[in-house]
C-alpha cells in the first residue's frame, strides 16, 4: 500500500512540474518569438519614409515612430505598403519564387529573411517609384469592349453603379476599373480582384480617400476600389457566376442594395471566382462621367 502511495505522489509531482513549465516556460518562448518578430519588422522599417508616403496613417495614428510601426505591423504590410525606400514585403515576395514558396502569406518572414540573409545576398526588395503627393496620378485610359461580339466574345450581362467623378475617390475607382478592364480568365482558372488591381499604395497610383474601417468611416490609400469589386460581384450575381470568396462591408454602401457588395482589404479579404465555363471569360469595366459599368463576356 505504501508503495502505491509513493507512486501516486511521484505522478502528482510530475504533473505539477508539467503545469509549472506550461505556465512559465511556454509564455517565455512565445514572448521570445514575439521579440524576434519585432526585430524583423524594425529592421526594415523607416518611420520618416512611412510618414511621408502614408499621410492617411499619420492623420489617424499621428507622426510617432512607435505608432507608425504598429500600423505597419497590423495593417500596412498586408496592404502592400512600403516599410522604407529599400523594402516592400509584397515586392520581395513576388520577386523571388523561392521565398514565396517557403513563406506563403506569412509577411513577417519576408522581413526576417531580408534582415538576416537577403540584404547580404544582394536581393532586391525595393518598391516601385513613389508618386509625389502633390501630383495627381495619371489614370490609364480605358479601352472598353462596346459591341456584343467584339473580338469574338458574347456579353453574358452587365451591372452599373454611380459615383461622384469630381472627388479624389474617383481616381481610385477609375484606376481599379482600368486595371481590371480586359482581364481574361481561362476555364477553371481563379480570378483574384485584389491581385488584378495591384496593392493599394501611392507607388501604384492610388490616393487617399474615405474607407470603411472597423465599422466606421475613415480614410486610407485606395478608398473607392471596393465599388469596383462590388459592381463586379453584382454583375456576377446577374449572370449566375458564384464567388469562391466574398466579404460584405462593415457598413451599408450607398451604390448597391444590401447583399450585393464585396469589400477587399490588403491580402486578407478578396473577391475571387473560378471560371466555371469551358471557354475563356473576359471582364470589362468602364468608368466615365460618374457611371461605372462592369460586364462579363464569354468567348464564342
């Protein structure tokens, strides 16, 4: 009996030690990993550059280095914003297939790799040329397919929404529409709206405009691009093309009935669909005079 009691006491002692290790050691390891992430972020971040090229962030977070770094970690890196004149995580990811294959969408890993290895290896992590804030970005001219059978395509359907063409937001609407216009999706292929219109950064021509953030109206680079994704989604509903990913806005939109909108955010929220037809599917978008029309066309 005494032997059994001693065995039970030994087991209880072991269990107690495991609990202590779980409560003390594991949080230390987690904290150490968190510090390592912060070192990686800080190693690529230039607060002065970030403030200069992201006035919307300064407006909301203030011109404080810690606050700006916090925004970059929580939102900016996933929105495709540049951390400095020499580092853009999205560009670094897209530029090197070995890195994207290894890290996927874990954006902190690109920061860590560049700090530990990439810079020494001479890898290029630079963003594109920055658009000066005092200059209105040039919006590419639209080439719109106007005839039902133009270039061998037949229109499946279209949808039109209205916007104010006299405000800054219109620049983003026009730019996103232009970048989506003429996109051809092969049978069985996936279309990603977020990828199609490129990261919403000043480098890519997008400007500061009103956005929905956390259930309230704020400002951000690229405000207005969700009207283009929403108009595309409304067109998809019209022709019966299902979405494989779609997210509603946190607030009602003024340009569409409830349930017909589709918001995107950084690399976390997107509008996607698969071409379910056995022929190429083309998207056209026309933004002019306050009218945005998105159409879907099927190859003859």
